[in-house]
C-alpha cells in the first residue's frame, strides 16, 4: 500500500496533497558473511570432532567384525570335529561330576585307625568315648578317656602330626578334642 | 536494522550452539560406535574361550571312550524310587553285618531333594543333582568297626554315596550299647 501523507497549507491557498505512491518495500539484506563463517565452522568441527574419530572407530569395528567372522568359522569347524568324533558334552560333564563326587568320599576308616593309633601311642589302654565327624564344616570332635592330664597335650601333639589334621585343640575339662580336617 | 553489537552476539551464539550440537552429536555417535565395538570384542573373547575349551575337549576325548549314559547312570542314577533306595541300603547294611535284630534298633530314614549351603562341600553337587540324605541309626557294641564296615560297604558300590556325618557316644555304663548315627548323601540325575 502506498504511504499516504497529507499536508495542509494556509486556508487561502489551495490544499496540496502529497502522496507518496512508492510502495513500502523492505530493502534486501546486505549479504551476510557470518553465514559463510558459521557453515565453515560447522563443517570443520564436524570433520574434526565427528568424522575423524568416527573413521578410526569404523576401522576398529571392521577389524573386530573380521575377527568375529574368523572365530565363528573356526568355532563351527571345531564343533563339526566334535560331532565327527561323537564327543558328547553332557556325558563328559556327568563324568566330571561323578569324579568330583568320588573325590568327596572321606576316608573315615583311615581317620579312625590313625586317630586311635595316635591316642594309643600316648596311653595304650585309652579309648574313644564319642566321635562326631561333620563333613559340612570338616571337623571331628572326639571325647577320649585319658588317665594322665599330661596325656591330653601329648595326644593333641600326636593329632597335629597326622596328615589329614589341619588343626587340633582340646579342652581337658570336657576330655574333648576338636580337629579340623584338611581337604 | 540490528545494531552491530547485537549482530555479533547473535553470530557468536550461533557458533556456540553449532559447536555444542557437534559435540553432542560426537558423543552420541562415538558412544554408539564404542558400545558396538565393545559388544563385538566381548563376543570375540567368548568365542576364543569356547574355541580353546573345544580344542582341549577334542584333544582329550578324540580317541577316548566316554562311558555310555547307562554306565554313568550306575554312579548317579537317572531314576529315583524311595523304596528301591531303602531296600538297597538295608541290603548293603546286611552285607556289612548290620541286621535288623532285637537290641539293634536299626532305623533308616531318607530325606529327599535336600539343599546345602554354599559353604558346604555338597553344595555344587546338590545344585546340579537331586540330593537325598540317608540316615542310618543302630546300636552296637563295636562302634568303630561297624561304622567302618558300613562306610566301606557303601563306598564299594557303584552308586555314589558320600559320608556327611558320623556320630556315636559310648554310654558310661558298659551294658548299654552306643547308638551310632551315620548320614550319607546320594545323588540322582533327574533332568
């Protein structure tokens, strides 16, 4: 729309009307060099901070993926060998568990004879009054009748010399020995 | 028309925003990439471990005859029957010289599917298999010999029996026979 402006003169004179008929246009912006700078900064820092490290990571990823392919192929080949030799993992696992179980069979008979021999090496007529072996905490609690009070210390020393005894202690008042069995 | 100072501030703000955007994009893209690389490398490590285990498995068992499933089931049976186990234990006790006679007060009790605490030596086996505890009680005048006989008898059979607990206490009176309690654990592969 044209910008109309009116100006009144003296009453005797005729009125002149000044009309600005030029359109009200915005002048085009001057070319802004800042935009170019922003684009350049964006491109440079994208290259520096994103593209450069990313290309390094891409190489790492490619190497890892290549290794993964090689290892998968190798694993498949060995799996095929396992099948070819009819190696059954489940049976091998079960066999291992059976061997583990058999390793846990405590030789209590040997323990009895060794303990009795150790006691009777100190007092030949001594006898075991009670015995309590517990595999859960690997201890043997013994109550032994001994005639001499010094014998308790000697029996304890004899117990400590036994191969399967890790530790031994006694309370003379209860006539009791507590032995920790080594695995 | 913006003033020159305002124009400069806007320019610097846009530069800063662009840099912040690039830095955020960098961390997002690189963290995704790093995560993927770590995932592949962990998978590679697992594959290497599997391959090493498989190679040793092949080398060890290539020419070795692994016992058949039925042979292994003799040690850890795959079928459980309470009555069968009970009769089996009584039979073994009889072979060890422990008969259900008067004065003996022979008792056998079975506790099924028991679990053991992590510190117990039976924990690993009881996690893998069904563990049953057998408690044997009897009176005897020769506790050590008879305990040894029972243990040797049950250790001598194919089925795995593990000694869990033995206890006896001689009475002050010689006329009262000591009471012996022996606990064994046996396992069943019921999967």
